[in-house]
């Protein structure tokens, strides 16, 4: 940006891109914490389901042995 003349078309385009980039970063700043919370909740749900399936499989194996 230092190489471009201050009022050139390239400088204006670069400034516009920089503002758009900053705007996108601000949106991510607000979006990412919510996404992290949802991902952690989904991880816990999957771990709970896995534990349930493992327990059910163990119960089925134990039941099969008693028959």
C-alpha cells in the first residue's frame, strides 16, 4: 500500500478490500463463539450416545451368555 499513490484507483480498491476484510473479521468475532458452543454441545451429545450404545452392547453380550 505504501508503493501506491495515496489517491490512486489501486489505493482506493485496496482500502475497500481492507474494510471488507475487517468487516468479515468482525462478523466472525461474533459468530465463532456461538459455533463453538454448538460444536461442544454436539460433541457431548455424541459422547453420550456412544456411551449408551456401548452399555447396550455390553448388556446384550451379558444377556447372550446367560441364555
